[in-house]
């Protein structure tokens, strides 16, 4: 699963009706070590012609496949283990229309439809309240105009939110990218318990307790008379203009399969999440996360130990939230599988 073309091969096989499973623990067969996320196509339960089909499709995709003579392994889990979980054929819906960031949507659609040849349906945001979500396994909200979910919040009513929540509870997977994730937080739709981190919230509480109204008035007056250069410096402190950061990952979680503990991500804007308390923080920004580009000391401190990728269960389904769009402009190939894991491995935890 550490090959970028592996998801394309897997989708082709699933679409042809071939049954597949993925390993949640490593194992060894014939002197070869296989990592978490390795795909197993069992002989039992598949047609006799499956081996030929797998070999042909693997050659087309450029992915190496290996045959095993037995379901027993030299070490690690066996092929019959309950740690070998079934992979479902993803049936994907993407939201589009007014309010949806066109660049985010376009990159997502191109990634799925053209690069990985994964079928996807397009649902207009305006008609989401009447759309039939039952056929889909995944509903994806790209980034929105605001980049923090507030645009979605102004366009999606409570009835539509309730329909999405019921669909998730019945086994669906909601996937939010940046603003799409922001909408799913407790600050907007309440689909998850994840919260948006508010700048200097503790300081504001202290001021309120101490009755420092005069300090607030003085600060407001100072802002009114800021020079252009001062405003620019303040804006650069508050926002992240586009910076490469390091994230740490939980390599044992299915959403991080194919990665060895860390990755590089592109971060812009000022959307930061508080750590999930009821779910799992699968990827997070560590202290001193900057790799390249500008990042103020204040923002580096705010980002430290906050999630880049979090997941929360909801009934029989789950909500997967990416703090930043992992498919940004589709030039960051290293995060393709981190996103695609949410389509193939969502039910593996």
C-alpha cells in the first residue's frame, strides 16, 4: 500500500467484483515482510480466473503483487485472522456549487476521476437536502469560500444537517477538507465534537475575570490607528500564508497506513482545531513543525499538538476531518494515499 498506484489497482479489482481484504497488522510470508495496509486477494470466495485478472491489472497499474501458497504466515497475522478486514467498493459523492471552493473541488474531482479512475457522483450543495444519500459510502465536502466552514454554515439548514447525520449514523463516511471539516465541527453543524481553536481564548477569559475593560478599549483604539505596515505585520502574525509543515502520524491507525510516522503538508489560512476528545487524532502538528516557508512564532505555538487529521465515530459511521486540504492544487502527491485511505479503510477501526 506504500505504492501510489495501489489505490487505482484496488478500485479496479473491487469494481470487477473481486473480494479483497486489508491487513491491520504486519506479517511475513516466504521471507518477505508486508506492512499494515497490505491488500490480500483470497483465492476462496473469488472466481478461478481471479489470479490472471489480478496479474493483468497489476501490470497495467505498475504495482508488484506476490502469490502465497498457504493462508499461514511465517510471522505476524495469518490470512484468516480477524485483523484482515474486508474492503468495500467506495461509492463516492462530492458536494459542489455556490459556496464550494472551485479549486478544492476541481483538484478532488481530478484526483478521483482522472488520476485514480475512481467513480464519483457530483451533488449540488443547493439540492443536498433532497438528494438520496443511501447509495453512497462516502460524502465529501471540499473546502468552502471562507476556508473555515462558515460559508457552508450559512447555506446548509438544520434539516439538511439532520439528514447527513442520519446517513452517517447508518454507516456512511463524511469526509471534510479544510472548510468542509470546519463545517462539521461543534462550532457550526455540530456533526462532531471537534472544536475550532480560538486565538487567545485563555487570555480573554482572564481579562473577563479581572474586569480589564479599559485594556480592551485601549487595544481597540490602538488598532484603529495602525499604519498600513503595522496592519500587514499583524496580518502575517495571525495568518499562515502558505507554509510546508511536518505532521506526525499514528502508523497503527488505518487512516495512516502506507506512512512511516510523519509526512509533509501544505498549510495556509488560520483554521486550527482543538484535539478531539471523543475520537482519534490520527495526524497532528508537533512543536517546531515548520519545514519551509514563513510561520510566525505565535502560529507555531498555536499549531503545536493540534490535529491535521481526526476521526470521530457516529453511530455505525464516522466523520473524517482534514484540517487542511490534502489535495491542494493536486501537486502534493505524497498525501494522495492519506486521503484515499479514508475511502478504502474507513471501516477498519
